[in-house]
């Protein structure tokens, strides 16, 4: 009887014991490729190298890699250069797919390739304006300036972008840094009555 009683108690304990926690199997982690570089077919790599050689020829002739956005002498090269900058932005933003690779970046930078052509073009015009100021004593570039019509057009553009900036237009390319750089040269912003008064140099 004692044996049967002990067995009964054992069965009761097993029946009332809390269930053992079941650990679910860990899901398999998906491997994420780091610094994954795109792969190209032979003809794609060949086309890229051919345009790179065209860029080298352009640099040899012009002394720089700033191929104009509209370059009638070689429109294929102009479009290729734009595409390299676009693909570089995609890669820098971590977006895929991008055809830009670390090897291509190094190859382009080794020959002085400019990724931000707009900023460089602005800086070059500022240098031209500085030279004009040193020569003439002011920044009043005539609207029809035969020696450098591009500079005269750029001056008009800066005043227009300045006006958009103060109107709160987000499309304006004017920045505080650019305003201060122009103010330092004594740039005249207000050439018409409808323009706001220029800020003092380095007031920002």
C-alpha cells in the first residue's frame, strides 16, 4: 500500500509541476554584405574605361576635369561625367544600386575629378570677381562686360538668388557663407529699388 501511495504522490507532482519553458529556435540571421562592390560585364567595364580615356584627353587639352554640362565637342563624355557624379551621390548616401566603386572613385580623384561641379564653378567665379575688384577697385561689373561676359551673367545670377533667399524661396542657391564671401569684397546687392538692403559683412 505504501508503495502505491508513493507512486500516486509522484504522479500528482508530475501532473501539477509547471511546464518547462520551451525556447523557440533562433531565426537564422540574414547575412548583409558590407562594402559590396558592383560587378560589371566585360563590355560595361570597357565602355567605362573608354570614357575615362576621353576624360584624360580633355584634361590634357583644358588643364582640368570640369567638362561643361553642355559640351558639343563630346556630348557622350559630358553625359558620362554627369552620370559619375550621380552614381557617386547614390553611393555616398548608401543607396543601391550604384555603379560607382571605390576603385573608380580613386581613379577619378587621382586625376583631379571634381564631384561637386556647381560649388567649384561658383568658387572660380568668385576668384574672377576678386581679380576684377583688384583691377578696378570695385565689384561693379558692367552687365555687358566684353572681357568676361560669363562673369557679368554670374553677377546677375547672384543678385537674383540673393533676392530669392530673402523671400524664403528654398530653391535659392544663395547661402550665408556665399553672402559673407561677396560682402567681404564689397559686393553691391541692391541695384534696384525692389531689392532688400544687403546685410552687413559677417553679420550671420
